């Protein structure tokens, strides 16, 4: 495991996300309403659709294809058709950079 520099703090608005690709995988980094940062896999567990175009509200991401919903803090699948949780990754902020542990 190593800490990877993913983006700048200011790259993500509150209640929004940014896509980050690394090592052949897609991730999504979220900024919560209280300016905390979280990271999950970037593809919905239902049909592997990119979550980058999904709707972020409070602490949830809604898949743009079939409206499956996940809690991005824990990765928990909250609404069908998704029934498999998203993987989550540790995040830290160093200065103005957002780092994820991969």
C-alpha cells in the first residue's frame, strides 16, 4: 500500500466528486458537506457504469444509469438494483493535496 497524490482540495466542490484513474482502475473521490474527503471504486457494482456522472447528495452517490445508491463513506449499497457494496479507500489531506491509499 502506498499513498497516491490524487488531486487538489479545490478540485472538488462540497457535495461533489472527481474521477481518478490509477493503475488500470477507476476511483471516485468525494467531498462531503462538511469538507471531508472519501474514496470508493469508480464503477457501480451493478453494471459497472462510471459513477463520475452520478448525483451526490449529502453522503450518498446515485448511479447515473439505474439509480442505485451508495453511502460513499462506507461503500454500503443502499438502494437496488445494486446489492454489492463499493470498495472504499483511506484518504488523507496533506497541505492542499488529497491523497488516497492504494
